[in-house]
């Protein structure tokens, strides 16, 4: 395993992304956006994908991308998680891109996704873990028929990568399908039901390996997003408890609250190690399945605990709609079942680690 500390380049990337999000993705604008029928911030996405070239980090330069690694993509996701940014980075620049990288055909689509000209979405339910069985549609002479549910960011996708019952993965343009929004806990990453009624599809490659690769990369890098969510919760809660006074002293001075924050800090720094290890494993190909499963088995409860503590320790203001704590809590809860639950990843880990469940 290589050095898991952040390099100078990665810290510079973080600073650039954070500056952009500070200017264009403040909590008030995110709250205002999710109250509309168009929660995605496509102008922010254009700035990230086109202006900064971040959509192509995982794509080799000779295939139209930036030729970076999962480590750099992880840094971006940490910052997007910290801001709960309503952009399709995980779904398009990671999951859909990884699926295309595993296909023999589709380099034109890959270049479009890498440049930000188009947004892609893998038509597999967001709850599916790497290696789990997934729903398919019926392929009939190049026309696809069926319905798929729980597809994240389908509402803004220009192209959907659809697995079919002939084991193929097909590219289908968004105007050939019907997308119906589903009720989502996390309003910054909406889910939708996709219906295909004879939609024309272009076969790109085999669905099985492509979907597995895509979900594994998504799960591994999701841990970095969860890290960003947890770090925001910890940082903002500490700041609030230093300012809030009771009995003429800062609330953060009470020992019981110090203990709670110390526990969140310990869990968050441990999550950073697990998330960095997962990103590095994806970049190097070393012990990838085990390292990703470890990260996801640990990440969900940590992010949920940190955000729950943020809501509680902010007191009455933390319970209001106007305060962004609920956005982070909802993202943490939604992420806890995205790309496999912690329990599913522990079960997947049991075999390779030779630790069978009792």
C-alpha cells in the first residue's frame, strides 16, 4: 500500500474545489434549490466538469480524460460531501464512467462524460452492492422493454447505461425513456423510476463485469463522500458549541459534550483512514474488494452518528428546516444504504477475510 497522506497536488485540488463550492454552493442556495422541481445545480456541475475538468479524472488521457486516479476523485467527493452539493458527480463521473471503462465500445460516450458535455447514469438501483444481483430489462432486437427503479440522478442524465437480459449493457438516450421521480430521503440526490417501452439501445459490452466494476468504484469512493459529510458535522458542531453560551460559559466547555465530540472525532479520523485506503486500493488495484468492503462497513454508521450528533448538539436550531444540519443527516442516512448497506459489506468481507458469521 502506498502513502495514504494527501499529496500537495491533492491538497491544492481540495482548496480549488472548496473555493468553488464556497462561492456557488452555500447552504441557503442548496436549501432553496431542493424546494423546487429542479434540485440539481447544473451551472455548478458545468463549472466542476467543464471549467475544472473534474468529470474526467478517472478517464485516461488517450480516451479523452484527465488521466488522474481514484485518489484525486476521492478528494473531490470529500468536498462535495461536505457541501452536500446537488451535482451528479458520483453517478456520472464515477459510476457511469467506470462502467464505460469496462466496455469494449463506447469511447465516444466516455469522452463526452469526461468533458462534461453529457451526463451519464447507470440504470441500476442505487441500493445495490457490488456483486449483488441487479434488475435487467428485456432486449428484443435492439429494442429494450422494462422498468427499473431507484436510479439516482436519472432526471438529469443525457444517456442511461441499461443492463439487459441478454447480458449486454446498452446506451439509451434520455429522450427515449420515461423518467418518473420517486420520493427520496436525500433531496440533493433524487431517485427516479425509468421505463423503457421499445427504447433503442446501443450495445456497449457485457453488463456483468461493467456493473460490478462500476459499483465497486462507487462504493469505495462513496466512503470519501461520507467522510466529507462527517467532517462538516464535526467542524460545525464544535464551532457552534464554542459560541453558544449557557450559565455564562460556552456550552462546549461541559464535559459531557466534550466526550460526545471526542467520540465523533475518533470515529471520523478512523473513517478518513478507511476512505483513503479504499481510494488508494482502487487506484493501485491492490486488495481492492477487501479494502472497499472494510471502508463501507465502517463509513455508514460513522457518518450517521456524526450528523445525528450535529442535529442534537445544535439544540433547537438544529431541528429547523433553515439550518443545513438536516441536509447532511439525510445524505448520511441515504448513503448508508447506497451501494450496499454496512451489513452487506461485512457479509462480503467475511469470505475473503475467512471470518464466517456465527
